[in-house]
């Protein structure tokens, strides 16, 4: 395969979720000779849109099996004599970096990739480095579940060691609830094509209590830190405030830049940088979840990928092109981490009521897209669909990107998008349950509880 003279050769590993190629590929094509491997798991119009968006790349190869992504990326990168490999979706980022590393191209080492993907390894390394971490216990089988129900401190959080989108993540208030919750989480994880092929162990963690003083001005007690890592140097691009979570631990929205003062964020950033060092992260984008507790910030997890909608929000709020910067990093070129915000951008993901419901009434695409501030609507659950809070953040009512000069307008917009026009019927009770317009009742609580 011949190379284009004077242009770095880049292999992109693409997959949902993550930035859509329609958003990032045009800028990459202006600077790189682009070849693409994509995880071919979508159907219908979604697949057609992805295929059409990737078509301008010089080579486009579908891969149906997630386990075959690494080999496909390595083969294409060797064939086109690539200068670098880049990926933005958590479904393929570690496979893409493994392929790049094997070819001597920029990537995290295998130990860092393992730590970024497997929470068991990550927790152990953070603890060894002296970072405060919650108590944790692995639950590979019912026997360990029975022992943990007697011995572990509750309340606790059950989650898969390898997961995404809050899949199989549940609160466990007392030991007597653990066995049933473990069985439900195991079924969900084993049936989900995004993670089932890893067969991740379920783990129990001590629940981190939030600091009530941190949940103010319409945001919750968690933040995420968006960074780019170049040669082990962590460049923080932004801190995102999370809107209050919906039960159980489901994300309802992110706002960047953070509304918190720099003095409040300093200890957060110090822990994030220390966590990167402990895990040996030297390359790429990271998205670190942090809980703000009365005892100080605590790392929930460090992810070796861009955060949900972060590239688009950085473009909207600061004119910063994260995906192109990562492509430059992947091909051995210098990156520019300097960033200046001139407005706020939000990723709004209102969640359904707790439990299993049928959507009786939903807004139209036009109604959501015409709401002040909405830039792009990515998903809208239609009337007649069944929603289940157990599905994790994948079960969101809608996903929208919005921008405004006033951050509080975006917070109010997130509240309205989840309350206006939606009504639900419990699958079990048959009662129709409109959501309350009261923002204090919005996050995961219907006006009347399901029977």
C-alpha cells in the first residue's frame, strides 16, 4: 500500500459509544492519511450513518467480533506503515493501544492498559501508592458472596471489575441483599455484548459518602477530570461537574468547565495526577471520576479514554479539538494542551424512573432540538419503548449536547428535558407515572412511587 507523501499515516479504531466519525474525521482528513477499522455492531440507520461517515477514509475495514479488533488494527497498521494508531471509544481503545504498542508506535504499556481497564488492578495499585481507597472484595462465586454478606462493611457498591456505562452497578444497603443483587448484576453483565466477552468478576466496594457541602448550585458531589497525557505528563484540560445522579448511580448530565473555584479543585487535581503516576499512564486521553467526600476527594476510577461527549463539549466551550490533538500525539507529534473557555457546554442524559417502565408519552425530536441551547440530539427514547433503570446509563431517556453563556441555564435545561412531555407506566403496576416538574424530585424519582 503506497503512502501519501508528506502526511502522517494514521489508523483509527472506531466504535460506539464515543465521538462519531462524522464529528472527528473531517479534521483528521485535513492533516492525516487516515485508514479505519470499525467495530461493526450497529444495525439499521445507525450503521448506515457510521459507514457513510467513515467512507472518506482511504481504507475502511469492519470487524464484527470485539475480540478481533486488536489483530485487525495491527494488520492494517502494518500494511499501511502507519505512524500511529488512535481510538476514542472505550470498546476499542485498549485493543488499539495494544496493537500500536506491539508495532513500536506510541501507546501505554501493557501494565498501564491493564490497570486502566480492570478495576481490581487499579484499586490495588492506588492503594500501594498510598492513595485513599475504599475497602474492596472480589466476588467470583456464590461462596464468596455468602462470606462477604457476613463480613463486609455495608452500605456498599457492587460493580463489575470491567464495565461501562454503570452496567451492573448497584447499591447494597445490607448483607441480606447481597446475594440477590449479585445474581441480578451477574445476569446483566453476562448478557451485555459490550463486556460479556471479558467475563468480568463482580466486586464489592465500600460506599463513598458524598460531602453535602459539595452538592450545590445544581450540581452533585462528583466531578470528572479530562486530561491528555504526553510522555507521562498529565495535562488537565477541564473539570466537568456532574449533575446529581439518578438512582442507582446513573449519570444525568455533565457540565464543563466546572463551577467550583480553583482552590476547591486543587486537591482533586493532585489526587488525579498521583493516580496517573501510580497506574503508570504515559499516553493518551484519560477521564477520571472523583467523589467529593467529607474526608476529601476520592478516586472512583481512571479511564484510559475520552469522556462521554467531551471532545464535542471542548470544541463548543473552548474551540479545542481534542481528537486531532490525540491523533498528533499518536503519530509522535507535539500536542498543545493550552485551553481557554468562553462559555459552558453540557452533556444531558436524563434517566427514567427507578424500575421497569413503558414510556407512555415522549417528546418529539423537534421539541427537544428546538429547546434553547440544544446543539445536537444523539438519542431519544420513543413512546412505547420499555426502559429499565437496571440497564445503566445506556437506558437514558435522551442524550443531548447543549451550550450556553449561563451554566445555570444548562442545569435547568437538563431538568426540563427529563420532566417535560415524558410519562410512564410501571410494567408491574400498570399505573401511569408522570415525572414531577419539581427539580428536587427530578433525579430518578417519579412523582408517585411504583407499586
